[in-house]
C-alpha cells in the first residue's frame, strides 16, 4: 500500500487473513487484548476486554469481533493493534497481506531473487568435479574408439551408442584432423 493508506484501511484488508491464520491463537489474542486494555483504556475498556477474553467463545470469533470493534474505534485503535502485533508476533506482522504488498512495492526484485536463486544452485548440487569426471570418461571412451579405427571394444560398445559419446567422438575427431593438417 502507499503512504496514503492508513491503518484503518489496512485492518479492513487484513481482517480475513488475521482471522484465518493459525498463528493467531488464544494466547496471542489475549495478549493483544490485555495490551490494548492496559495501555490504551480509551480504546478497550475493562468490560470490552473481558468480553474479548471470554474463553467460552472460539478464538476466531473473538478475534473477528475485536477487529470489528477496533475498526469502529478509528485510526488510532487500528494503529495500536498493528503495533501490538508487531511487538508480540513479528512473524504474523511481516506476513500480513498489506505488509507483503508494501515490501513488494519497495523492492520488486526481492521476490524475483528469492524464487530464482534456489533453482540456480539446485542444478549445480553435484559440483564441477562430478562434471569433469563424467566428461573425461566420455572423452576417453571416444578417443579409445577413434584410435582403434572403428573396432568396438567389448566394454565400450554400449556406451558409444549414446548421443553424448558420439558427439564427443565427432568433436575429438574434428580436433584430431585439424591437428594433423
């Protein structure tokens, strides 16, 4: 979101995510209610805090009612709720949809780097030594075949039928012919 967007609008956008996120458990909701009640009694009175901490009501229902209540209280209440989430559950705060959109707008390359880098290293997990040993093996078989002038060795016959061996054989033959001239 842009700087024009306020916490009041952000809370409206994030409400569904907050109510469905498993990390918003009973303990976290109670902690947020207590913080709002103790530090900002004008936002959440004792009676309201008691209602939002009632354990006989499911946590998701209490959270949805708390968000509606804070939305009705205005910008300051929404700001303090976000501040409480940031203090007590930074992982939830950083994964809020409005925060993710802000992060993407600030650094559009961020998502590109996270998605591409693991794939780039995934292809190279065996290392250069593995590649060099495989290439050397195929090159040796091709050279043996070439210098035996078409005679297939018993051990190399099956390997020379694969395309990589034939390709390396053709490359080595062309280098040998250029070297003779």
